[in-house]
C-alpha cells in the first residue's frame, strides 16, 4: 500500500515540475499571417466580336423600299428563261421559288448576293442591274410562294393580335419590339427565324403556339415582312409578254433569238444558258440553227 502511494506521489511531482517549467518558459506566439497582396482590379471578359452584318459582307442595301411589283418585267426579261415564268425552274439546278418550305429558310439578302455575284452556271448581274433593281428581284421571288390571299389573311391576323404591340405600321409601339419596316433587319432574317420567335415567345412577347395555328403564324409572318417591301398584290398589273408567248409567231421568234434577246447588252436572255455554236452546251441545249429550224415554222 505504501509503495503504491509513493508511486503516485512521484508521478504528481513530475507533472507539477513540467507545468512550472512550461509557465516559466512560454512558447513564442505564432507569427501573423502573410499580408494579402494588392489584387489587380477585376475586369470584364473581352466581348466576342459581333456577327458581321450583311453590309460588312459586301452587300449594299437599297436606297428605297424594295418594290417586288417593279421587278415583274425584269424577271420575265432576264430570269424566266432559266427559272420559268412560274418560278418553278427550267434549267438544271434552277431553284423552285414556288416551294414555300424552301423560301421560308432563305433570306432576301442571300438572294440579292446570288443575283449580284452569280452562282454556279448563273452569271452575276451587278454590271447590268442597279442595286435597287437587284433588291426588287430578290423580294420578287417570294411572289411565287406568297400569294395575295396569304397576305390578306396575314393582315387580318396581325391587326387583331399583333398591332397593339408592334404598331399598325410594324415600327413597334412597346419598347424593345423590332422595327419591321427596317429593310436591313427583314432582309437578313428568314421567315423560319421569325416563326420560331412567334411560336416560342421571347421576352415580354408570349408564345402564340396555343393561340394561332401553324398556318396562321406563317400568314402573319409573311404579312409582317411586307412592312419592309412592297409585295405583288392582286392589283399589280400583269407582266409583259415573254419570248415564250411568241411561240406561234415565227417572225417574232426569229427576231427574239437573233436580234432582241441573244447577245444584247441590256437583255442577255437566251445566250446566258444556250450556246449559238454547234456541239457546245451551256446550261441548256445549243440554239445553233434554231432560227432556220423547221420547229420555228408556223405550226398552222
């Protein structure tokens, strides 16, 4: 028993010695943390370069509101020989402008660029037609898939559902609405892109998917685009007769081939697509000897 008490006494004394030793020799305080260096002022990330506008891509916009009706005679004179009087295409690879689905995915600005520079076998017309005339043609091709009846229906839908925010002239009433009379804006957007916005809604504009049918939305969009151009309407005068209208007049047909159309500086017409040389084929078959061919005789 005495031996156990002695042992505990020794342990207790050793603890007291260590305690007194630590108090008489205090450990140094920890050093202060390293000062935070001065930070470089935060900056916004660099802005992405804006998407090039059509003007930046070399497209010159018209000096006036394009007039599709004014291009009716230009089309018949310069384009119908390959694209057809009805716009459905005659020459190989000529686009079918009566295909509404195709037109809805295209833009007038792209058509203007193709008319100006040419594409494939199609020559450019920048040296033969003015800027305004090329824009008239670019919008005119919509006439083959967008009828006056379509625009009449679209106007009724727009007046009832859209004019309160977009204005009766399409220039916008509510802040943030686009200006549909802006040719640059309308010419560089496809009808399909407008359809998506109308269907899904954007910003304060609600979705119209459950309020208007798909056909009603397409009609309204085609009408909205006419704030930027003058469309072909039911009151538009008929286009002048084309070379095809002279098929029953041999003298007129021969004059069109040899004098008025082929090789003319103002109206290249047939020679753009048809060669006058034997065994030479351009887009269409050669017209060599056509004026003397029996096919030019009066069938009567």
